[in-house]
């Protein structure tokens, strides 16, 4: 038994993702906790049919655990998905740009960004409203990068979230 992933019009044909038998779920979930990060990334490719995102191990574990259960028991009901979409629109005022930034670029809340600079390791935590560094809230990574280096930096580049253009 297999489940096909949804494809967008005009895109390449969807890959066939195998359904997971319900008795296999506990073993698969246990395997996720003990797997190495490269193994988790390979599981991602198998279960999603796409390259894994550059998020931390904890995110990969939680999303893979959900995906295993989703393939075994089914996903959210259409009514639930519609409700979640409606709630998202209330938050961002139907501004698709804000939604895309949150979804595609901004790290998830709780993510720790670690950067070594001049032999010192700096840790920034992503919060719901921005970023936290040394117990102080910041609205942007650029402000934190400037505080660390004393010069203007693109915060996304400084913390390795975006590659410099050629």
C-alpha cells in the first residue's frame, strides 16, 4: 500500500511514499530517537520525498515522528486544516509575504543559533517575537551581530541562515 504526495500543477510528478503498517509505528518512533543525524536526513528523504530542511536535530525528530504516524494513521481532517489556515490568516492579516517568511525562512521558535566569532561561542535563541541573546530580547539578528562584532552585518549571513550571493 502506498500513498502519493500531493503535487502542485505544473510541477514534476509526485513520488510514491510507502504507507507505514500500524504495528511498525512504535519501532519506527524508537529508531528515530537513536538514529544519527545523517540517518534522520535519509529518513526525511524517504518519508517526504524531498531534501531535509536545515533545521536542528530536535525539529527533524519531531517532524519525522509526526510523519511516521501520519503515514500509518492518516493526517489531519480537512476541517482541522481549514481551521488552522483561518487562524493563521487572523494572525498575519492574510499577508502572504509574512506567512512565507515565517514558514520558509525564519527558524522555528526555540531554535538555538550558535556562532563562533573570534574564538568565542555565541548562542541566540529564536523567540516568538524575535530573538534572545544574553537574556535580552532583540527584534533582528542584525542587531545581535552588530552588538557582537561592533560592525554592521546582515544577521542572516552572520549566523549562517543565508548564503552570501556570488
